[in-house]
C-alpha cells in the first residue's frame, strides 16, 4: 500500500528505475517525517531483514555513549584497551608497524589503514566474502584479524585524504565495547538500544538464531538467493543486526536526536568528512551525502545486503530502502539518498 505524498509520482519513478527483470523482488521503501508519521510506504515494511553495515550506526552510538561516561575518548589508543598481540600487525606500511598509533576515532572514521578482512582487495586471491557467498561459513574475531594482518595497511593511521571502508574497524570496536562495558555486543544492544527504544523486531543475529534465518527477507545476487546464516552470525558489531524498516527508522530518529548519547555529538558527526571508497563522504561513523541544489546534507548508513537508511538534516525526514540485492555500500547509500531527496522534492 502506498501512502500519497506530494512527490509520490517522483518517488514511484525513482523506484521504478531500481527494478530489474532479473531481480525477483521489487524494492521496499519507507519514508517518514520527523515524528515517524508515514509519508510513503511501498512493500511489506514489517518483514525483518539483515541490516548489514547499518549495524555500524548501533556500534557508533554505543561507542559515543562510552566516551560520554568517561570509559573512552576519541584519542584512546586501541592498544590501551585490547591486548598487545591483538593489535600488533594490524597496520603495517612499508615494513613498519603503525598499529600502536590507531585510535578509537581512526576506527570510527575508517581512517585506521587496516584492510577489510572480508575483501582485502587482492584479486588473485579468493576473498572471505567470495568464500562465504559460495559456501556459508563462520569465523571468529581472531580469524578475521589474522586475515587482515596478512595484508599491508592501506596507509598510516589518519594519513592521506581518503577513508577506506573496512569491516575490520567495527569488529575491533565491538571488542572494545566488550572490554569497557563487560557485556557482549548482543546484550549491550538489547539493553541500551532495543530495550530503551522499545524496538520490537530488532536483535543481533547469532548462532542461537540460525533457525530464524529463513524468516528474514531473502537477499539475492541477481536471481540467486544468498543463504549465509553463519556469516551473518559472525559479523557482530560490524553487521549482525536484524531489524525492520519501521524499527530501523525509529532507531535512526532517536540516534539523530541524541537520545542514545549526548546531543552535542550530532554536529560533530558531520563537521569533518573524508572522501571514501564506499560512500559519497565519511564522517564520524556516518555516511554523508553533501548538500546540493538547496537541499541539506543527508546522513545515514548502508549495507552490502542492499539496504540503506538516511535522514535529511534540514527537515529530519528519514527513509529506508532495500532492493534485496547484494550491492556495494556506496550503491545502497546513493539509492536511499535518492529516495529521500525525491520524496522531499
């Protein structure tokens, strides 16, 4: 059922361009106003699906909360929290190990120089993502870090003009949160976000949820369904959140209002951004589409499962979109940004 809005025709045309005969499911879209009232709704927004990279916003919120309570600072060195052997070798450039210069802010901004353990970028070798897409598999934090340490760093921590999107950064932040809170990631999210916001359909997917995997909306690679419960359960603070469109936007509104951390962080999230290989710009843990044509910046995040969430920073309208296709995060974020801007045009 579609709820008409002023620009519904523009939104319908935009969504039509995302459809493809090779893709078995049409896009699912939801746009709400600043109070959560529906402006546009296409598809069944009640069905749960893997949020993939949107999980990073949940992790960011918990890290900022830890900074607020004094357990961390953005300048805290990773090696001050995690064991030396865990940190050693994460970012080796030109034969020199720079891992002990990595800070919490470097991880949040994807400026650590650590390669992405799922796709380290060496085409002659089968990446972990290629492996689990062909045959589902699990991994531990230690195994993921072993993969990352096998490759040279992208650059020295904080150096260079670009951010390099790396799932490894947020696995490490999950380990940091476990140390500072004493809680595993799933318990932390359940207590501090799901419980406090009353999200009924949001949880961290883990090994005890394998039987639920087939209740999730299927993600496709073209026409083939991706079946990766073990990989999803291994993603933790990097990408293991399961949610619905309505829950995801309720979380995003609370996030942008500063209900999960001090609201003084909100302007800091986008005050400084970097060019990034996975989004238009990368701020402090958020993807940013810069202002254009009189419209303000759009802030949010996306995931490789084809899903994205975004909020307009002028009117605080927000949008959820998935095309149910395994897609680069940049594509998914551009899609949800396009949806939101068409809805507001």
